[in-house]
C-alpha cells in the first residue's frame, strides 16, 4: 500500500472518531449493540471479526479448530460452532459476517437473509453467476442491510477516482484496463493431487467441503490455496477482480457486459490458469459511450501500446480518456491523473465528498438505520458477476454474448453448466 500522509492520517482518524461517537450515541447500553455471528474466523475472517469487535459478537463459527480457539480466547462469551447451519436456529442475532471460502458464501449468506438478518459477506459475493443473482434478489426482497467485503471500495483513493471520472476530467473513456501479478499461490494444475495425507486433527474436512463434490483432503486446498481450484475459488480474477475492477465499475457505472472473451495459459477442468487476459465489452448508455475493459493476471500485463506507460505496478487499474489517463493503484491508493503528452491541464478538481467512516462502519451504521452502504449486494452481485463471467469465458474457451435479462450465454449451451453448480446431498441452497 502507498504510505499514508500526515494529512490523510488526521482525516482518517477524525472520521473514525466521528463514527465511534455516532455509534456510542446510538448504543447507550451494551444490550443495544448489534448481536453478530461471524462465520469463518481465520485469515480474512479474523480481520472482519476484529472490525466488528465493538458490537456484541455472540457466535463464532469455523471448521478449523485452530481459528475457532483464537476466536474463543478473544471473545470468550461467544457461542462456538463448527457447522454454520446450526448458528441461525439456536442464537438470537441481528447480523452475520460471512468470511468462509467462496464455495460456501451463498449458503451462509442466503441462510442469514432467509432469517431476515443483515449480512456482510467477503468478496466475491458468491461462487457462481446463478448464486450471485439469487443473493441479490433475496436481499432486495428481504430488505436487509448488506455490504460486500471489497473493503477498498470505501477508501478515499477509490472514491476520489470515481469522483474525478464523473467530473469529466478524462473526457470520453472508451478503454480501461486492470491487472494483477497474482496468483501468488500454486495454480494451473491439470489434475487433482494423488497423495492422500491424513486430515489435520483440527479440521472438519467434510464441513470444509460443504456443498462441493467429495474429495480427499490435501494441503493444496486448505488453507489459502483453495482459490486455485474451480470447485472452491475463482483463481486470480475471482480473488483480485472484485478489488481491481471495483473503481472502474463504480466510476463508469458499468452493469453487465454484452460480450466476454478470454485467452490464457492452459485451463483444466480442475484449476484456474497461471495467467490470462479477459476482454469485456460494455454497451453505451445515456451518460457515456461503449467501453472495452481488459483484465490481465499472472505474467500478462497491458501492453505499452495501450497504456503508453513503460512500467506498471504489480496491481492497478487505468482509465484511458480523450483528455488524459487516470491510474488507480491497488488497495485504495491515491489516483494519479496523467495529462496528454505535451499538454497541461488545470489541477484535478478537488474531491469534496465526505469521507466514508470505513467499510465495516458503513454497514454497522446502516444496520442501525443510518445511511445506506456503498457496496450493497445489488452492486456486489453486479461486480461479482462480471468477474465470474470472465472465468466462464476462460473455462469455455470461446467468446460468448451475454443476455443479462435471461441470465444466459446466447447460443452457447456449453456455458450453462458453468453458470451454476450442483450441490451434494444436504447442501441445497436455503429457500428465501
């Protein structure tokens, strides 16, 4: 991350103090705090749990006893669960934080929504296109407060980038690019591992698999490296797409693409490729023209012929306009305006919007009846669906046209099974 300046630090500290004062004013007694359950408390789940620690954390759940024990020590009064399906019927709750691996997001989030609970769900919102659409519909019908866990969405950097683009600073924007050097985990497998090591004593492997087809335990799945496998994650695009595409989708108000194409290193039925380039075409709207968005990962980066830049950071996004370019660093860094060669521009317009109190604080305040969140499940489903459609193109190996009304790839029957997935016995999605 870019270093925080003293002025940024002071502004951020002031915003945090303002949020705490609002929360304190609205919760004079401990019993008024939100009763929250945390599903998944390891790695990113631990960060999310600590972010809501000032509320009443009444339940913690994880299939790995190591993570659950750490949560128990920090929140000794919280009930402990291994199977998240048991949380909802045995605990009085107001809200749920979902941080389990991608392949169980939909089951946990929809369970919470079906119980009329507010939900914070780590990105990506779900594991399949069909799941994202169902979650968005269910959240809208239940009228619960939701927030996707793409936490940089609330950063000053991403918000400023969106404000500059909407101000017209860049002129007409027809081409945009985003990239990452990930995966930094092993990926590109042609087949599952043959070894069958013993399941760690602390891990409930059957519950970790959840709705996914059964397979023997292997450390190449848990912890962390599950992202490489189609049954559990979405590769580099599923991991970093919700971050790096976020400022582009927000600034240009991109909805569903009309066509998606991809080229990559070898793709197997089991695992995501080592590197890829995915091209999305978005239609024109009343506010802007058509947009071509290109995604690059692994050792592929946008060519200098496109960017005009000889050196690129490991991760980033670039919006190319008729009146200049805007580089948006990863992780909410400050955007950089690049004027056309040989020309000068007036200083970029000042960003006058109020800073966000923070991604988790937005959600908590909205749960209390405050302003709506900035990345609810309607926006989150749209952003996630774009990333998942890129993975469909990778696995399909063919360009396809997308009909967002019907939720189908036009004239591509082979794409159908890639848009949804079957669940093993006992793991159907909950009714909503």
